C-alpha cells in the first residue's frame, strides 16, 4: 500500500520551484505468486522501500529494492535516505549518495515530482521520444529440470523467456526448458554461479539450443577469463556493471551491459550509462530487481530500443500497486500518470 503523501496525481506550475521538500519513506512487502529461486537463494516476497517527495502541492514517487549482494539492507538504505538534507536537487543528489538503491528511489521520485510541477511527462523533460511498449522477458525460477519444463510449458506462448541457472548441472534444466517452450526465444542468467571451465564447456551447447544471450556467467571481480575464452554468444554484464565507472572494466569481456536502476542509483545515471555504453560499442539490456510496477515504471523509458528488456517484476507478484503497469502481447507499456511520470 502506498504511504500517505499529498497529491498522487496532478500538476501545477504556479508555485515556487524552491518550495521545501518533505521526504517520507515506507517499508512495503509484496507477496510473490510463487517461490522465486536463483543461484544465491530463494524468496517468497519482495521487500521494497517506497519514497514520496512532496513540496506541499504535488508529490513524486520512487521505489527501490535494497539488495544484500551489494551490502544493502532495508534499514541501511532507509537511513541513507533519511539523512539527506532538506534541500537538494537531482544534480546535488549525486554528491550526496553513492550509486545504489537509496539514490535510485530518491532520483526517480524527483523525476516524478518535477514532471508534475512542470505539467509534462518525464520522457519530455528528459528529452526522450514518446515511449511505447517493449517486449519483456519472463523469468523462470531455478528448480529441478522437471519443474522448469513445467514452468516453460505454462509460459510457452511468451515470446521471450529468461532462465535462471548457475549450477554445474544446468544442461538438463536448459534442455527441459527448451522441450517445454520450443518456440520461445531464450536468454539465460547464471547469477555469477559458474566457473570459467563450466561456462566454456556449456557455451557451445547453449548456442545449439538457441540461447541468444548469457548473463553474468562468472562472479564479478573474477571474470577476467571471459577475455581469454571464446564467446560464441553475447555475454551480458550484470553484477559487473553498475554505472559509467564500470565500463572500462568490461572491455574485452562483455558484449552487453545490463542496466538496472537500483545499481545505477536512478534514472539520471541510467540514461547516461545507456548513452555511454552504446557509444562504446556495447548493446544494452534493461533489467530489474523483483519489485512492483512503481520500480519498473522509470525503466520503461530506459528500455526503449534496448536489445533485451527484462522488466517482469510485477508479473512475479501476487499483488501489485493500485495502478499497475499494463502487460499484454505488445509487451510492457509505459506507466499511467497515476503511477509515475
């Protein structure tokens, strides 16, 4: 449930831009439709922080997912947000907070607030084209081959499946998924779970099964071997890519950068990272943590024209925000103003 904060919808342009802001932070929990498992563990709910910024007239909203992999907890991220001064801008925010979940929620809330103040959508304020729907991957949780084949068969009509792997015994799982969904496009995510030897052995078989991309096969910081072994299909950096400062370390090892708002610390840096990555010859994937439609909403702008879009977080939930994103055969649609932007 959204926290109480004035003016979820609406825009005015006749009040001072320097009006003081109030920050509200709430812990929200969304139950998942089923257990979600990756190589690092399982979860049954999505715990998020909801941020509301109000200037006394209208309010802007943002959501983040604190991630233990990056040393974040709900409490530590909330403390970062509450420690912000009373007066800051999106520009000064980058001197106040490091890339990560806290800055993401506040940055996205600022974009939403500015859009309502200006009476214009965020895409127009950011100088972007009007967004449309993008086909999103749908993630199949790591499980036994039999259960993963069942998951695949139940979702075989989806055009793009993302398969969670990351164990030495993944080949039977992937073969089972292909049997369950013979016509779907497939990308896979090892979540840092393989060694260089395991990946080198699996890679030719991945190509044979029609896999189009492998995400983070080796642990971040232990991925130099990717520059020495053959890459027969595109390799995407996730845990190895956070913001623009990550790009030099990807050279020769990765072909695609997975941009997530909770890693970049918001839409502002995410847009800059996308531009920089493309200019340096990388393709771009836009991904997400498991969160609600509010977390995905800003990323729908970022996803325009991406090689792959992976914004299926709301599809994994048993319940979502009151005004959720629309998902249909055309993909994930940009948010309605009642949600964000």
